[in-house]
């Protein structure tokens, strides 16, 4: 039993006594540096192997980090793929401003797709419930991918967001009908990604798979990445509905009888369509204060999104199988 | 709230509330440890992971609420919280109460961030375990204190050892159910050490824990005063990371992508696999072995004075050396070798068994080549360590094989360098990842002769010609230029030392097919015979250039179906009838128009153009020489 004692703290010095000082003196890679290197490696693999890659850009903080990493991965070249925004016409106004600014700054081509059928039928989150997400986002995304023949699409999803995402590969294949088959995923060993597709198949690629919400915020702070101001607390006109604090971002918001917008100091932990995205009451005005609140908070990030709880626990898994990102 | 209070060891520090900037400065220095947890079905693995997340304050209150509700409905822990429900993410898993796929979980302490690959224990999910182990610095092997070391324990230990996980922790779980009995713990550990030593595993750390109650997870438990080692998380925070050992090895960087924004900049992007690199370092570009010097380490945040294993960088060289995706930039003083025949271990991951002689794609780093298993030396029984005679490998089987590649691979033994020695095999038809493999060493040719199968296969014929057989099938109207282009193609390939043979309508009809006329039946038979001859020639390893009018789609498709997938290259020599008729090099159109020739394609017999040929050559737009160049570059320029 003697060999089972506690390990001594190992050091490079002890284990590699012959290594020259200059190597031993280099600081270890931090978790953010390791995550950054992994994400960049993934993006370069896609650029090298896919025929028609595209980066899904949803204007949120994860997209901001993903875009930042893409610019680093290919510097001094511009990233060799366009940005695709699957628009629902119901995003916060501040998101549209940020989107146009970042597209210009990154020297990347921005493709905005709005599902013409949803537009014609006037699909909206107030009258159509789940259909709103299905038509604008899921169907809209499929249309855009088909129309431009994109064979690989980067998405900013992280494995810590939701249980079915924790099981998804970094290179996640979709059938010609954009369906995900969770039981038939390719093994992903080491950092070797098999990007070979069958006819009609496309790949969703998730370079931020191993990042957590906290990693994302820490990286935004470290790299000084611009994000939509809605992530920071400010007085905003809001109503409280079904347990969510919603922001009245424009005059399309139908107020119920007796309902009046109230000014609250709020911020958003995730950003989507403004009528579906719950705010949290907050005073955090800087990235550091947001991190502070995040660390001291007691509820998980997606709680503010109505979409996950629509039909019980397996809602996201079902949506993903149908082609949602 | 949970029945078992969590310890205060990792409660968010007061510093968060008081001085967030100081807190963040400290936490930006965290390192990253990847680990895998493995255990049998009921060893309590998911519970242990749930406990780690809970103790490190990774689980939020809303998740805890959901968990409490789901525990009451689906849980297996009575009234208590079933942490397993937290990590079993797919609907099928929660319904069946089993883990099907690898799940990745995250937690962090003030010292480190941890990525946990949670792998299912069942034998049929060996491939998932290999997936999780491939990136792990450390493995936690769980054993139920009531059951001791099981066949599953041995299998998991063998697998993680095979994949080269450097640190092993034996977590003897459910100690609460054996009254924290030291003798039970000692017996299990002795058992395990006995087995592990036998297969070459040393330096195991054993910890008595209870995932359910929380003993020895974050701090020493009062229930096990006889245990003096570290608590589980203490050990995870202290263990040495792989990034340190890989940075002390010679420099290697597989080139992923060539960065050329404009003519004045040519950079080589990749993730450094091992070693360190500085401007001024002498390097060798492999496999060409051209030497150069590192000029800059370019990043968006400015040039770096030094970069180490694990970083993604872009390097520029001081000379204009040829270097592209798949090449490896390595230290000139100690470069890796290139070889085309290897001994390797394979973990077979597909339903369809591995068959010697079949060709697969092999991906190693950024290199992709065609590879063939020559022989299976033996299969390994992962429970007993025994070597078994085997020819093929079934799903989840592990074996040692000899394999050959169609081009030299730049490599290092896996034991020395995971990136330079780990590979995957990809099925050429389904594109599925069918195996993970590790290279042991290169076989030199003299050594290898005795391993050749006695039956010389078509792959062998092709290999000794160092080429991929193909049928370049040129179809088009009479007078389109097929023979002229075919001749030029063959000349160019001959200059490139390719072994070819030209089948032409005229030379075949003078001999093999002189009994055939020009009726529809005879035309079909003509093409069928040509197809059979082409097939025999590809079996012999040749590149066949066939120039035939072959007007009917069905006949061309028949030939395509006779040849191996990917070997038939249909080239439509596309010339408008009017142009072909104007050229009329043999005066045939004139005779057909005059009624002297019957069933002449384009005049009184139809030509069905290909719907989706591999290549279409518009002879009105390109010269015969340009056409030949297009065909040759399609053949040799496409690495797939």
C-alpha cells in the first residue's frame, strides 16, 4: 500500500531537470489560452476542408467571441467565409446596430436572411407562440443554408448551456433534411475532425463547445471585445409577464389592458427576440460587474429564454433534431 | 435542498463581492485539466460527477430545483437527489436510466478549470470511452466498494492506458455503504495494483470516496481517518498537465492552412504539437526536408518572441520554400521521419468489421492519405490482456495490425507524441470514422516482405506502381477530338512516371471486337467488352484512358458500375454536332449524310450526353493541349 501515498506537487524542474531554463520559465497556458487555441484550430480545419463555410452570427456575446476568434485565426487575412444572420425582424434594435457595425469592421460579407413565408404571413411571437421560432429561426436557417449551398456552418453553442448540447460533437452532421441523429454521431478522437460529408449532408461546427458562460465573459474582458450594450444594466421600459421581465423595445409590443411599461434597471444574460427574452434586474454596468453578478448568481443562463421550457425537459433535443441550431 | 450539505471548500470567495478585479486577475491564471471518468453501470459515476459540479458551485439553484423535481419522478435514489439525472442529457438516456454517449461537463476551482468527459460504461460503448480518453490528462476509474475490481474495471483501465492517459486515479466509491472500512479499501487497492502492474500501469493514486455523501471529494473526510492522501479535487488541482511534457519535446507543427492575404505575406498556420519555437530557429519542412529559418510568429495581437506546444499560431519562413496543408514544420536538428508502412494499434468503431486489404482514408494531423491494412497481427482481449489470433476486427475490438499508406506520412510513435502518432480511419463509401489508431513504428521494406499476403491483391499491384488506378472514359461525338486528347493525356502521365494504357475505338475494333458491327446490340457489346478490359487493367494497377463515342448513358453507367468506387472518371468531350461535322477528319459525316454509313451517331443514331460527368471539356473553348491539362490535373491534383 505504500505506493498509494499522496502525490508530491510536481514541477517541470523536477520531472525535466535537463530542460533549459528558458523553456521551463515560460508560463503555462491558461485555460483561456488553451480554449482560444482549440477554437482557432477548429476554425482553420473547417476553412481548409469545407467547400462553402459560413459563420452563423446571432449578434449575442457568444457570436461576438466567435467572430473575434475567427479574426485571430486567419489574421492577417480576413476570415475566408461570410457571416449569416438569420433574422426574425424581432431582435432588439441595439442588436441590428451592433451587427452592421461588426460586419463592417471585420471586412466580412454579411448575409441577412429573413424567411419570406414568415414575413408574408406576419409571424410574430405574440400571436404565434412556438411557430414563431420554428418559422423564423429553424426554417429560416434551413432556407439560407440551402439557398447558398453552405456545407459547413459555425455556431456559437456551448456544451454547458443545455443537457443535449453536452452530448453533441464539435463537428455535428446534419442529413440532407437538416436533421440531427444523436444516436449516430461520429466518434471525435484527439483533435482529429473527420469533415468528409455524404451527398447532401451539411456540418454544424461548434468552436466554443468547451467554453462556459464564465469563460466567455472572462475572455470578453481580457480581449476587450465589443458586445451589445443590452448586456449591461441601464434603465429600460419593461413589463412583467408570465414571470419574465420583458423590454418594450418598440411600439409593436401589444400591451395588455391595464399594462404599462415600467422603468427598471435591467440587463440581459442572453439575447434573442425581444418579446421572448427575459431581463434580470441588475446594476452591473461593466464586464467585471457582470462577471461578479454571474458568480454570485443562483440561476443558470438559459432560464431567461422561454424557448427551452416550452414542452418540458427534452425540448432542446427535439428542436435540434429538427434543425434548430 | 439536498440532504447532504455541501462543504464550504469552494464557496465563491468573499473576494468576488469585495474586489472583483482582484478576483479576476487571480482567476485568469487558471490552467485547464481534461479528465475522463469511467466505471461500470452502477458504480455511481454520474453521481460523482454531479457531486463535483455541486461542490464547485457549478450547479445553479434553478438547475437544482429541476433536478429535485426530476429525481422524484425518475430518480433511483429514493427521496434524495439523483445527480445522475443532471448528466444524462438525451431523452433516451433518462428514460432507460443509462448513459449512451460521452457528455462533457465543466467545473472549476480557484486553481483550475476542469473538462470532464463522462463516458458510458457498457462494453458496446468502448468507442465513446476512447473518444473521451483521447484528450484526457487524467482518468478516474470508479469501483464500487461493495463489488471490488470487475471485468469492466480492467477493460476501462486497459483502454485508458492504451490511449496513453498519463495519470490514473482509482476512486473506490460508495464507501458509506461499507461503513468506511479500511480493510475493504486496502483489499480492492491491492487487487487493482496487482492487475494494473501486469499491464504496465504504474503510479496509480487510490482515494476512498462517497459521491453520494461527499466524503473525500473536496477535503479529507472525518469518516476515513485512516486515509492520509489527498481528497479527489485536491489531487486534480495538483497533478501535472500534459502541456508541460509536450513542450519539452522537439518542435513540430502540422500545417493546417496557408495564409496568403496578398503577395507579400505567406504564413503557415497550425497548432503547435510539441516543443517551443522562436524567430531565428532552424526548421525543416517535411516530407520534402527543405530547410529554412523561422522569421516571425504572427498573431493578431502582435508578433510573439516565443510560442509553445498547445498554441495556435501563424509562422513565416525566411525562404520561399514549398509548404502546404499536411506538411509538418519541425526543428531542423531533430526532425520526425516519414514512412509508408507501419505497425499500429487499432480500436475498431464501426458496425462493419475491419477487413485486411480494404482501403480507408487515414487522417493524421492535417495529413490525409489512403491506407490499407495488410495483416492483422493479433487482437487484444482488454479484460485479460491476452493476445488472440484474428483476421478481422469487429466493433469495439482492439488489435495490432500492419498498415501501408499510398504516400509517405510524417509521423512519430504515439508514445512520444499524441498528435504525430494518433490517427483515424475513414470509410471511403460512408465517410464514417471507423477506427482510432496509434502508430508504433515504421516497418522497413525488407522487414515487411515476409508480411505480404501470398495472393497479390489489386491494392498491391497499385501500390508497387505507386499510383491509384483509374479509368478516364472519354465520350463524345465522332470527330470531337477524343483520340487526340487521349494521346496527349497519356503522354503527360507518362512524363509523370504513371503507368497507363490507351484503349481507343479503332485499335479495339481491329482486334478484340472485330466480330462486332454497328447495330445497337453490337454497340452495347462493344462497350461491355471494353469495360471488362478496362476493369482488368485497373486490377493490374493501371490508369486506363478509354476513348469511345459510347453514345448510350446506360452503357457508360454499366462500365462505371464494374469499376471500383471513385475509379471511373467520365469525361465528356463536348463538341457541337455542327463543329464535329465541319471538322470531319475521316470523312465519315459526309459518308453518313450520303447514306453510305448507317446508324451513325449524331446523324441517324442518338447521342445521350452525360448528365453529371466528372469533367466536361468544351472543345470549342479550349485547345486539345489545354483539355489534356484539365484531365491530368483532375486526376493527380485531387487528393481525394
